[in-house]
C-alpha cells in the first residue's frame, strides 16, 4: 500500500513558516555549505523541488524517486499562486485541500473541499510503487496525522518565535521512531521517522 510522507522543514520551535507564510528565514550557511546541502537534498529528492526550479539545477528530466502525488493545503499552495504559478509541481499529481479556493485555477490541480482523510485513504489504495507527499501546511498535517506513515524533517538552527506550526490540530500524542539522521555543515539536520 502507498504511504503518506510528510517532508517538511521546521525551525527549532517547530514552525514551518512565519506568521505571513514566509520561510526565507531558514539559515542556509555560507555559499559552499548551502550548495552542499541543497545539492544533496535535490539529488536524493528531486520531486520535492517545484517544477520551475528543476531545470535551474539540472533536474528538469530527473525521474520521481519516491512520490508521484502531492497534497497541499491552501497556505502551501498560495505562494505559487501569488507568483502566477498555478501548477507548482507539474511533474506530480497535485491536490489542494481547501474549502475556500473554489474551482481549480489549473486543470492539472485538483481542489478537494471535503474530508482530507477520506482522500488520503483512497489515494493509498491505488496501485503503484510511489508514495504520497504531504507538502503542508500545519492544519492539513494535523488533520492527516492518523494517516501519516513516515516523516522527513529538515530541522534548521533558528527559532522563529511565531508562525505556522508543523502540526496544528487536536492534542493527539502519536509515536514515531527515528530510522535515520544526517547532519550538514550549515547546521541543518534531517531526521527520518516511521510510525511506531
């Protein structure tokens, strides 16, 4: 069965973005450190890079290695829309969970205004070797916590102080186990988790 994977960057205090949705405060290190970090992430996870940036880093034709479907809340989709990009992950099947967006602005993006848990359960039943990526945001992650199978968490050495939490939902302690951890010269740590 396909799995739901939450691939996300967080601050020390568990924020995935600032109060206005900004994420440019994450430290990247010096030029060499930033290049080493982004190169490693892009090579291992090329499908998590928006389509518009894939050609810039030489990944335009890179195959999807882990996922073939992406789920976003409106907050995660909004930056692309504001930039005039209606299909940010054209190399993936795209779903936006929103009760306020209305009709999809792009035929390649399916807007779902119903139960995200039902959507994920249906997607998991589909045939295929690739998984489903939960791109964000925090409210959607909170709603989908019962169906999150694995997480890849990029922890940045910065405190945001306020902003969007990685999970915004009901109090529901859910145990995961660490399966791998990697540190980079810019202070970022990536931790892989699996549901216990």
